[in-house]
């Protein structure tokens, strides 16, 4: 079974509340209360950071940390009305829900559910409830959580550790980073201190707090497993990977370092089963706070835009472009009329930096550009024709940078000529339809062409940044290219460079 990324919010109908009540009545698990009914205030940023002392076994003791920062962590419950049209005739719409199965097995009635005394008259709509986590970032009631926790919610309730409940206003959400900002009507609240996620270290102890499966104020611990982890379709977040136990309901909760500072927002898990399997991901707090500031001020997030399609560099591509290491973002296509085109950026350029900030990985570029406001003038450090140069671009409003795979799939080698390619020149009508001056359409691949990932239907536009419009021109450039070169191809609506090695 292929593992998938799972956002760790759990949506269900009145299940956590019923399960919680059942456990409390049975006194197997009793509700927790603060010692004096009032939570200890969380120290403001200027205060001395709490530390996690080692116990007699040499392992850290998190109890003092939890005591100090715990009151700033909140439980978030959401409700929304949904139509009952999702289930076919005779099908139980709650089938497969572990909480419903649990309640049904032990005969616990759940209002609104079929059978077991749960109510026979079903309305055209049903109320769905979900749980998530969050944390207070200012004393006047601003709360951070995940966007997917409150997405589509009709009502949002924030519950503090002292059992106070507040109806929350969703100030704004940003789906690109999965960050949401809430506001509750309260003052003098305990709040967290933010740390420096960039300088955290792999192997460092971290602590997560939240409400997995609705169990409020749950604490789990582990270590940072990796940093700046790039996930599919997540171009704006360099995730912190940990082995901290994260489950449905933990979404939006804080990830603390041992100084009691928030360094991330727990967001996703990597799982084959849908539950925790040892890998979880958190949004770095610096990314989240930049989003928070824009949401608080404007109610939305605006990002700068270049208007390019980019891809990653592997060692072969870097060598073909004359770079000594595989770093930067390779520009595969420049959109007509885009800020990039107006600034002079070209396909085949490798962006190495923005305003002096290095672009080590292709995924860095969308994030760095996205952090700039539309209309900002940026200086791009560009590698072109085996030389470095600077280009100035005035950014537009972002609608979405396209990021392609860093390296193509490799196929088995086969027989053929030097390149192992069969093709023909595009007709004038085909070139006009594609909006290009010309190229070679691929009609058969083997040998090095197949190994590089070239496919039937690809259109070859150039070799090593030199455009081609005829078969004869292609042959001449191919003969002069040697045994290592890069082909610029168009596949569907995307353009990418493929590194070719012959021999």
C-alpha cells in the first residue's frame, strides 16, 4: 500500500464528546483540573526560558516545561452542516469511523446517528464536528492553528485548559502554508514565546501538545528527524520532520523546543494506515508568523510573483550548465508578459540567489519570492552562458509558481543511434498551435534518450540553450554537443530540461 501524507485533523459527528462522557462516567479517565483553578501564565518573550532538566536516567524531564507553556495551548472544535446525500441507499454514512464503531459496539446512543437509539428522524442535513489544536500567540486573544482545521467551519469554539470556552472569529486562512489565525474576545491570556526554527538542530528534543482524538492537553515528545523537508505540492513550507507522535486532532498544535519556545505548528503525518507511523511534519514558526502578520493586518496573504516554471538541478544538469554544484533553480519556461520576461529572465537561466539570499534548492525560490510583496524590486543572481550576472525584476501578484520534478524518471536502456531518437520537425500549423517557432516532435525513443526520460510526443525545443526549428539544425547541434548536453523539451503545458549522457 502506498504511503500518503495525512493532515491530522479528525472530522466526525458528536463522537468525541460522547466518548469523553462515557469514559468520565466510568471514572477510568478523569478530567484534569488546574491546581488552583487558574492556569499559570506563560512567560512573555523577555522572561527566562524554562528548561527541561535531566532526570536520574539522563533523559530530559518535560514536566516543568509543560506546566509553564501548557496553559497557552488550546483545544479547537468546529461544527458545520453538510447534506446527507453522500451515502447511497442502505449505506451507513458513518461506516468505518472508529469512534462510531466503538460506540455502537458498546451500545452508546449518539444523537443524529442511525440505530442504537441515536434518533430515527433524520433531517436533510447533519451536523459534523471536528477537533483540532492551536496556541495563543498574544495576550489579547489571537490564536494560531492549521487552515485545514477550520476550513468550511460554520462555528469555531476555542477551549482553554481552565475550561473556559470562547466562540472564535476566523481572521483569515492561507491554504498555501496551511496556517489560520483566529481571534477570541479575551485579554490577559497566557501566550507562547516563539523560537528560532532555522537554528534548531536535527537530533534535538522537541515536545508536541494538542488534542489527539479529542483527548485534550496531551503531551508527546521526540526528536527532530530532518529539516527543510519538501513535500509533494507544498512549495512554500520547508517542513520540520520529527518522530513525535502526532495523530488526528493534533493538527494546529505547537511544537516546542526544550526552552519552551514554539518552533513549529504540527500539520501532517506520513502514513500507510492513516495513523501515526513515526514520521510527522511541522510548519516552521517563522513561516507561520509571517503569514500571521499579514492575516492580522490585511485578512489575507499577498505574495510576489515571477511568472516562471522552474525545476531542480541534479549533478548532470549542473555539469551541463557549467556549475560546480547542483544548487539553484533552473528556469524551464518564462511566461509571456510576466515580471520575469519584463526583467530579462530567460529559459535556461539558473537562479542562484535573491537579494543576496542563496537559493540552494529549486523549492527555495517560490518561498523566497512569495515572502516579498507584489511591486517589490528584487535582484536575482543568475547563471547564464556559464557566467554569473544580476537581473532586476519588479514582482507581480502571485497566482502560483509551477515547480517541476527535480529529476526525470530513468528508463531501461535500449538500442539505437547516438541519441536513440526518432522524430520529425513540427509543421508550421503545429508550431503555431503550440505558440513556438518550431521544434522536433519525438516519435520513438531508445538508448540514451529513453534512459534520460524522453517520451513520445515530447517536443525538443533546444540543445544547451540553442533553439532548433529543423531536423538538419538539430543534427548539427547534436554533433557539436559532445557526449554531455541538456535538451529543452515541451511536455504538455510544461517545459523542462533533460540531462543527456551518451556512453
